[in-house]
């Protein structure tokens, strides 16, 4: 049996009081998660959070993920 990990560190993990990832931090964490073999990395909410929009823009050219797929958060209901 195989399974994939869906990691939310870059979104849920960034909601802790007093914690704020920069775009550079998010890129570095995404690289590490990929090295760990995580299957899916939730990178944030592009379009709603400017820092997340910038992260996804830069991730296109700055990340060479070998294991993980980068995914976006999105709300389905208010």
C-alpha cells in the first residue's frame, strides 16, 4: 500500500501567532519538504494573499521539485 502526504505547513503552519514566513522562507521550506518526499505541498492562497501570489510566481522558476506537487488553497464557502 502506498500513500501521499499533503503538507499544509506553508499555509496552516504560518498562522501561528508571531510567525511570518517570507517568500524566501516559503521557497526554502518547500525545497526541504520535497527532499523529505512529501507528495503535495499546499503553498498558500494565491490571489487572496499577496505574499502567496509572489511565492507561486517565483516557485515556477526557482523550485525544481522532484517528488512534490505544489498546490494552492482555495475556499469553497464563506
